[in-house]
C-alpha cells in the first residue's frame, strides 16, 4: 500500500511539472504570435534569451538580446507586417518551436523560432530564422 501511495505521489508530481512546462510553452507561443502579428520587436524582447542566433535571409549571426531586438526592429521597419499565423508548434522536454508565416507588404516570410528552458528560468528564444517564401 505504501508503494502505491509513493507511485501516486510521483505521478502527481510528474504531471504538475509537465503542466508547468506546458503552460510556459503556451505563454511564449501566444506572446510570440502577438508580437509577430503586431510587428513589434519591443513585444519580442521578454521572450529573447541572452544570446540569440539570428538567421535572416540566410545571414546567420549570434547576437545578444539587445542586438536581436534591434535586428527584429530593423526587419519589421523594412517589411511592414500585415499578418502572422502559426503553422506548426511543438514542445519536447524543456524546448519547443513555432513555425509560422509572416505576411508583409513585401510578401510572405517563413519564421522559425526555437526556444528552450534553462534551469528554473522560463523558456526563451535561442534562435530565430526568417526566410522569404515563394508563395
């Protein structure tokens, strides 16, 4: 009977941890969706990790959080956003991703954001990739 109780407690704790990670992933996903829909680098800032790999139109750079925000502000300034939709999203363990289509006055772009959780910190973006699509 004591073993069954230990299993139940372990199962309950595991479920709580999963729900916590899932909730954090949902928070970042909805926050990213809103920021991209608005074309707001300022709204992306809370979701950026300290170091972010930015790959914009096949030009990779590893930048700090402030530089990543500035690069996104420059991109949004050059490509006025008209809409954003999430095409795919997923999470596994303490990492996740979203893949979406960013519609701009210059045509659509495919956006990939990869994020991960580090320790007790919330999940943060560690890579953003933006490529022009041929749609």
